[in-house]
C-alpha cells in the first residue's frame, strides 16, 4: 500500500519508483475546481509516472472552508519542503523536485512556481528555498481570472470579488524566477478554454522561462491519462491514444531536466 503523510491542510501519498539514486520527483495536485480532489487525476497518474522511474506523490489538499485563499498554496509548500527534507530516504535528487497538476490543481502548482520566492505569500518563518519547485507540469490548467476564467475555481479561492480573484491570475504572476514548465491542453476544451494555456505560454515566453507546450486538437476537459484506466464515458472522457502520449513526453522531459 502507498504510504501517506499528513501535512498542514493536506495529505501526501507516495507512489514509489524502482529503487535508484538521484531520481526526479513529481508532486501531483488533482483538479476539481478547488471544490474536491479528483481521484482520476491522482493515483492512476502517479502510478504511471512511478513506472517511468519518477518518484511520485499525490497531494490531497483541503478544499474547505471557502474561500480558500492561500490555504492550498501553503499545503503544497509544505509538501515540497517535506519531500526535499526526505529526499535521501527516497533516493530523490533534492534539486529535481517538480510540482504538477490538472485544471485547478495545475493552477495550484503554477502558483507555487510563480510566487515561491515572495515572502508575503507565506508564513513569516517559511523557508522559501525549501519549497522551491524545480519544474512545473501543468495539464489543461486554470490560469486566468480574466475573460477566459474558470470562474468557479476563482470564486472558491477568493470569493465573488473580481479584484481579489485577479490576485491569483497566473499570467500576471510568472516572472524570470518561475521554473521550467511542461504544459498541455486540448483545443476544444469547453470547461477551461485553451486560451488559459495560451496566455500562460506567452507570459513564460516573455519572462524567458524554458517551457514545452502541447496542444491537441480534440478532447473534452479532464482527460487525465486519456486511457482506459482514467476514462469517464458519462462525461465524454474517452481513451485517446494520441492525447495519451502527453504522459510519456512529460516523463522524458522531467528526466532530461
């Protein structure tokens, strides 16, 4: 059974990769509009990356009470610091710890990537270097609080006030200290429009942040691995061999960083 650790505002579950030295690690944040953590975007994805030799962890972050504010961010901060502190025990290279996620979980991962070095986002005694991610994996991410917003996610974070929501808009937060990123989206995503990834890609490019972006022509929101383990026919989430390639491409990218 995978081992779990309770952290402030969340639970972290480890999916061990084959024994090796200096492995990369990936901490995954499932989506769910900041209302819940999707099971489909957690353990099945973690097992796939672990099979590729990447030590993987799933963070189930608290989604109540709303508005959440920075509570999910602090949960992910604690998770990264905990993995880095225990890196030697897991055979993980402490300088190869990525954070990633899906939809709202990708927004959470991207937020830590953008603000990890901004002390005003964290507790006064936070060790900013301890929670710095070395890479980002952002799958059909919620990004913008503007025209193309997934409004429910931002209301769960910041309430109904649009100005408060804009404080969490990723395209305005990334800068040259944001770590390298891997992004993917489907062009006909009707829940979180592809413009979210396009806005973030443009911001990363302006900031000079290395990144790899894949846009697939077809597929509804929430495909996860796009395979038979994570399919959800009631929501139109069908296996797609073409889209499913994202995971192998991402594993290669992580191991080459």
